[in-house]
């Protein structure tokens, strides 16, 4: 029975240490790096900046968009100069209610953002952005956006290929 109790205790200690490893608030340095990566992403992804797309968007990038569509890196890059991409690039974004988590080389940022067109508030969305640190840089690898229940009805999104 003693061996059994010791084994259970060892498993409990291992489980607690595994569940808390890498969790919690990231260090100030990692937080700053992730905030910079997110700021760069918001500035560059809608502009389809070719250097950003090549050097900071992971090859396995995947997005689940608020309009119900999904996009991988190749599809995202194919949208360059489309009506949809131009509409996204013309908007400005205010990000708030942000939470940052880091688990080793994975950074997860959740928050809310409002989009404005010509200074007019057009939509609010909740988002999750995932970054993976590879070769000392945070690569944008996953996006998921959902229209907020508090949002005004969003303007129609141009169809891909337009």
C-alpha cells in the first residue's frame, strides 16, 4: 500500500507541475515581444506587405474569419489587390481588452478590436491570434475572429476574387 500511495503522490506532483509549467503571465520581455508581433501583424497583414508575408507569416498559417470563411497562407496571399483586401487595408483598428499568454514558444493573444472606416465605427470583433517563435522571431500562425454581440451590423464583405 505504501508503494501505491507513493506512486499516486508522484503522479499528482507530476500532474500539478506539468499543468503549471509554462502557464501564467509571461515575462515582461516575452509580453513586449508578443505585443510588438501583434502590432506588426495588424499593421502589415491587411496591407499584404510582401516582406511580412514571407518572413513573419508561418507556412502553416490558418485563419477562421468572422464572415465564416477560412483562409490559409496561399489563399491569403492570393487576395492581394482584391476588393476584400483593399477594404481591410482601408480600415483602422483599435485593440482593447487584450490578454496575453505564453506557453514556451507559443504566444496566444485574445482581445477585442473595433474597425473604423473614414473615422466611422463599423464593426467590433473578438479575436484570437497565435504566434509561434521560430528562429528567434514570432511567426503569425493562426487567427480566429468573431463579430461581437455588441457590434453594429458589419458592412458586407466583398467576395474573394473581386
